[in-house]
């Protein structure tokens, strides 16, 4: 028997050797992969070093050229030559001793000549001239001129505070690309100088171009940047070496196993294991106490994301704070519950009854509380005898659209807009008029006075699906001229159920981001006015090489836009683009903007033949002013856009996004280049100071009485806006959340800092306990 056991062990040696050989091969493969990753890591380090050095070199050479022009444009001899209209002498001032200069041009500050035929003149040249005028400083860009790419410089020349002319200086491209040409770079790596979407210069492995944006080195004072990339390793160098070592250990164990087994078998004739027949059963082990019986499995209960709303009893007195300036908004379970929603529905129905209005549309956003709030609201409307068209989950602008499409004339959107998940509320339209201010307060008074109509027969309620009608209506009017790739970030809001489909229907290439509707907003807060909420969008735009990023708020009536470079295009600059487009077909039309918009906007509207009108912030207030003035377009700094031309005049961010793509696709430039042609100063985003509920209103009253701003023109239509010749500042009370909203805008950083300091002093003088965000 022993001889047989040894023979069996010897026979097992051959397959063990085969397994050991396989383990050695695996170990060798992982070791090779680790060496490759080590090489890739070293190459990436070299590329990173070269990119930084090249970026510093480009910046240094460009700053030297701009400093040269800056020094020459302020010479007294230049202003004298221009005043005498001696162009040859002016050319000498710019060219003298500056060997790199290829050409010098002079342009009237109105730029009327270039604008006569901007395509022939060159959009790039025009853009750098506009930028120099706006910033009152030397500016640079790479443009197409003299048959190829050149470095262009431009600067205004002033005398006695007046711009005499704008000088344009053309330099060879080598001025800025030389550091990239001389930078040490492996043949299998990549480096480029980029401006917007264009590669000004590139070298190396062009297949790596799409992966080069990470770690880009911006060139200060321009839209240029130096990018680079190296071949990507697996990123698991340490793991590969560890797995190689593990493979060696396995191979060693397999080689030693037969010898150990042969030695053990030769020293022991007894069986290695207890026969199964003699082993104790599980029941015997449990009876002896050696094994404990398993605990019974607990029933699996799916936990709700948010606890269900409490069944609140009817309140005799409502919380008046939820009846705001232009909608109704409260915290569910605290200031807003189902009984309140039912009473609000009956109050709206009573207003409709008094006006002889019969039908109303109800839509809701994707918040967890919205189905119950909408059901209670509909119950109240039906008690007042109104016929209800329930369109289910829909963005607020789709609800507005349904009121027109179904010829109802009235609608309510159940939404908390961009507020936190525990908020909800109602945006109300009765017979085409958005309820705001006193009309909202009258709803409150109707309820507390029990002045509610109750019909003998409850009104009918029916469900309608309006999505296809909305998309077809817009797609039938807008089809973009060329494919534009966009990333659409809906922040888990209800716009995710409509925006991607609509933009695809008009011809865009859409990459959805956070478009699954989730009322808890798990990824980020759905407020596109906050740059922090746009970080994911910027990252994805750059990763998928998209032309543009579009962001929507929680109910789809506010739009945010970012470019591939990561720039947030503020709504007041978008309004410039929309205004120029609308005014081409409607010269002289009134364009309304709110008090938070840049001072450049009014001049831009005037320049394009329109009539600018500044008004109070608030979607319902803006819509009322549009009806009064018959304005063709309006917009707010918060991202609301109202088109009356070709649309219905309500705020619709999804429609505005379609109009934006229509404009961008009709122009040969990239979106970034289009935006770069718009006037731009130095500004802050909306800054917010949190205060106690209601304190924002009393603070503004105190601030208006106490604040003093020397040399400023004051506007008090909504808070306080102080305008100086070089910028402005604003503080106003938010009508949606308990905060003070501030914004500052100026021609340069020095002016911006001075204006912020003036407001800081006056704000703290009014209330020293404020926690200022600037």
C-alpha cells in the first residue's frame, strides 16, 4: 500500500510542474506590465515638466510683447501724431526698434469699418480689438491674418480721457510658439498651444490630442493655454509588481508541494481524513452546543429615501411667510402641508370663478412631496368647480405651454424650483396673468377669511400627456444648421425628462448628465447660478470634448452655460446674444433686464438698435412688465429668459437653450469665440448673505434709509443699486429664500475692489452681525 501511495504522489508531479510554469508566466507578464507602467510614469513626469516650462516661456514672451505695446501706446508722441492725423509718425512710434512687428493698423474706436463686413475683416481681429476697448488695456490673441495664424496685439490710445484710436499690431506666430518648438518632448508624447478649441501649434503623437487638456497651463491675459499628454499606463504599477510577486510565491509553492506530499505519505499509512460516514451531523453538533443554530433572517424592508409626509390636520391660521412676492413657497411638513395645498387650490379656484375661468392645467416637478401636494391642490381646485388637466411630472415651462396648448388659460406648477429637497410651492397663472405681489397676498386673505367658493358639483379632472406636443412644437420651428455637441446637466431635476430629448430633436449631439429625475438631488443642488454646482458639468464637457455645457435648475425655467475652457457664461451676456438676434428681425424692440445685469448690456442693446429697460428681479414681475411694454425679449441674471418673439413670453430655459444652439450653429466661430466677442468686464457671481426668515426685507428698508454712496447714481426699484462710471454694486432681498443677494460689476479689478469695499462699509454700518461672503 505504501508503494502505491508513493507512485501516486510521483505521478502528480508532472501536472504540478505545468501549473507552476503557468504561474511563472503570469508573474512575468505582471512584472513586464509593471515595468511598462514605470516607464509611462517617468514619461508623464517629463511631459508635465516640459508643459510647465513651455507655459512659462509662452507667458513670458507674450507678456513682454504686451508690455512693449503698453509702453508705446502711452507715449506723448503717439497721441500727438494721432491728433495731427499723422499716421506715418504714429506708425514710427509703434514700429521703431521693434523688429518683430509685421504690420500696424489703426481703427476708429466705433469699429464701424470692421463691422461692415466682419467675415472679410476677420472675426479674430475684431474680437481682439473689442477686448482691448472693453478692458482699456493691451490685449493679445492668435488670429488668422495675412494668410495664416499670427499673434495679434491691440490697445486703445487715449488722450485727455478720450480714445483717439485703437492700434492693431501683427507679430509672427513664432513669438509665442518658440518655447513649444524647443521644449524637450518624446516622439510618443504630445504638446500643443491652444486657443479656445483651436490648436495654434502642436507636435508629437497627434492621437493623444484628445487627452491633453488635463493639467493645461493657462497663458495669463489670454484664452490660450499649453496642453500636453503622454501615453497612459494602466495606472497599477504597484499592483502589477505585487501580483508578479504573488505569482512567484504560487509557483514556488506548487514546485514544493509534491515533495512535501511525498514525504508525508511515506511516513504515514493512515487515511488523512475521517470518513464522512463517521462524522457528526449538523444536528448532533448543534445539540452538543458546538455549533449555534443560525438566527432567523430578518424581513427585507425597503427604506424610503425620505419619510412620508405627516398627515397634518387643517390649520385655522396659515403661515403667511409662504405667500411670497411672486409665488408660494414653504418647507414641507413645517410651513406647507397637504391641507394648506388643498386650501390654496380652492382659493385659486375661487379667483378663477370670480373671473369666469373654467379650466386649469396642473403640472409638478420631481420632488418626493410633489405628488401629494399636487393631488391636494387638484382636490381644492375641483371643490371650487374647476376643470383640471393633470399633466403629471413636467418642468414649469411645459406647464405654462400646456395652458396655451390646451386652451386652458390658467395653470399651476407644483415646484420647489431650485430650493432644497424639503421645499415645495406653487407658481400660478390665472387667465394668462402670473400671480405676484398683491395677488398672492389676496389668496392668503381669501383663505383666512374663508372667502372660498365651493361648487355644487366638483370639477372634472383628466390626465393629459403633453411631452410630445411640446417637443414637436419647438423642433418644428428650430433646427440647428450644424451639429453641436452639448452636455446637459439637469441636476436630477424634472428638466431631465424633457431637455435631452428636445435638444436631440433639433439636431444637437447630447451627452446627458444627472438627467435621471430624483427629488433628493443626490449629485448637486439644482441651481445653475452657483458656479460650485457646475464643476461636474465642466469636467464632463472637457472629458467628452463637447462644444458647450448646459445646466438647468430643479424645474427647468433657469439656464446656465459653460464653455470647454471652463468659463461660466453669465446670463446677462447670454441676453446680449439673444438681444442681437431678436433685434435683427425686430428693430427698435424693447428688451427688459433685471437690476442684477451688467452695465454693458444696455449699451449692447442700444448698439443693436433696441430699447433697453431695467426692471425688478422676479419671473412674475418681469412677465408683467413684458405685457405692459410689449417687449419681445427679457432676461434675468438668475438665468430666466422670456421670449415673446416666436414663443409665448414665459420663462423657459429649455426653449432658451434651443434658441442658443440655433444662434451658435449659424455662425462659423466656435461657441467660445462667439462669447468672446461680447462685452465683458470684471464681475462676481451672485453673492448671498443668509439671514433669518423675513429679515432680508427689514434690512433693505434700513439700508435704504442709512446707506450713502458718494458719486454714485442710485436705483431703488429693487433693493439698492449704486452705479459709478466704472462699475456698480447691488444689494436686494431674495423673494425665494431668506438671504440678501449681492452682485458687483466693474471695468477692472481695482474698480471692483473699491466698489465692494464701499458696500462692505455700508452693509456693516447697517448691521454689524452680517457674515459677508466678500
